[in-house]
């Protein structure tokens, strides 16, 4: 990497391609894949990620908002996009003009969309969301049939999908099964009413790994696309961790090396005290890059293929690490915060544990200051 980068993320496009292939093997052959690319493709960079996923055969994209959808359209036309978040009144016209599929939870949303669609002489494709236990978006299971029929009757709408979302995929298999049964019951009701929707979906990444795919024909993985298995006491299928490739590595550099005497305290708040003479390195990253402060005194980085503990508080632009056992560290050397160096690897899941959070928060917290550098198959 050119020395001009102080703190950067390397995104391996071949890993993304590989992970989508692995996903194909995890779902039934007739099941389509909606790759979820919200929050700048989980911090990987939306445009480059979307381009690669288009080339690699994703069926549909899932986004949180209009801006994300627009960025996908700039990369390539023709892919169906579902806005997973609720559509605000102020966003309706643009959502329709951009030809997005919209999530609907209630009759007011349906009416407003239909009115706007008629005014714009368009038809909006609608996925009805049902709340099977998350208490976030969605109507109650009891409302599905009547709301669905209203959607069918509205002139501006076309009802194309039904979906729900798991609330505790990583921690509570019994509740997942409750939610799945509620969803299957709804699918059966629809079928009995002669309603056959093109999209029926429930499974996020954890769902794909751990839950039966009965009745559905579309899955919505995010995490797995980027090579991250949701942390859980539930066991992932044997070999999956080896097949998936984490797509993102995160690096910085050694800015300064120095010695501190026994008794010296390190960084803000003086939370670390040297009980012996030490060699330390000052690194070119901090919480201003998204390297979370909660990992102060706990997280580790790789230098020369060795784990080096962080000493004291992480600061906005700099981190201080112990390099006492290492020989030959030089100013400018590469430091790995997430990824592999030599024989060692720090997985985003491990960094998340040090920060008492989940890998997805780590990835989506990497700030704009950190350039994303793309490696592997160049997207067209
Ligand atoms: C974010 C999201 C997903 C993807 O979740 P992962 O756990 O990353 O696979 C799927 N569905 C909905 C509704 C989401 O908001």
C-alpha cells in the first residue's frame, strides 16, 4: 500500500464473490437471494460492492433508504431493489420515480403510496411486512389478509411480496421457530385464499444458517455476504467458517516508536501504568476512524505478524500499543486491526468482543476518513 495511507480498509472483491457462491449452496435451488447492502454495504462501500454482486449474480438488493437505492441504480440498471425501511411521506414520489419496491406495514402507507402512484401514472410493487415478534415494522398476523386485499384493490399498487424478520436468530431457537410457524401459517392462509405472491421471505443470515426454508422463495442475507457468521452459541454448519472469506481488512501504520520507563502512565486518564521498562508504538488510527474506544486496554493489533495489546485509552487519531517483545519494528510499518498478517489473524468478531458489541457495528462504524481500497476482480 502506498505510504500516503495512514488508516485504510482493503476490500477483497473475490471474497464477496466467493461468499455469494457459498450462499447459493446454503439455499434451495429455487430460492432467490436478496443481498442486503444497507449502511454503505456494511461499511464495504456500496457502489463497488453492488457492482461486484451484480456481476456475481445477486437477484435483488435490499437497502434501508432512497439514497442507497440511487447509488445502486448508478452502478447498474435493472436489478430489483427493496427498500427495507419504511418509506417516509416525503420520500414517496422519488421512491416511485426510481421504481423501487416498497415495504408496507399499514393501510395508511398503502393509501399514500397508491395516491402518489396514480398521480405519477405508475404502479408501485409492494412487499407487505408482517410483525411475527420483532415489534418493529409490520402489521399483525391477523391483519395480513384484509390489508393484502386492500393493497390488491388499490389502483396504484401491485402486491408482490410478504415478509417478516427474526428477532433473536442468534440466541433463541425456540422463538425463531414460533416466528417461523406464524409466518408459515400466514403463507398457508394466503394460499388458501388463492393469493400467490412472487416473493415470500423471512431469513436473514442467521436464518439461512440455522432455520428451515419451508415455504419461502427468497432470503435476505447481509452479514454472510461480507464473510461474517453472526456470533452465536448456535453452531454454524461444519466447514462454513472456512468457506466464507471475510471481505474487509482494516489497517494503519506505526507512526512513532519509543521507550517508556517503569512507572510511566499511558494515554488519557492514565489507565495503564508500565510496571517495567517498555517499547511502545504510536499508531495512525483512533476512534475518529471508527476504531471504537470501548476496546481501550483490551483490543489487540498485529505488527510483524504478532499480537500487540493496546495500552490505555484509544484516542481520536492515535493508538498506543506494546511492542516490547518485537524486534525490528520501523516507522511506517503496516499494522493490522482487522485481517491477516503472517500466521496471525484478527477477525472482526474478535474485535467486536473486545468492544462488547457485534461485528456489524464495528464494520458500519468505520468512518469516511478511512479510504476503501479494492482488491481482486475489478468490477466493471
Ligand atoms: C439488515 C437486514 C437483513 C440482513 O441481516 P443480516 O443479519 O446481516 O443477514 C435482513 N432483513 C432485514 C429486514 C434487515 O433489516
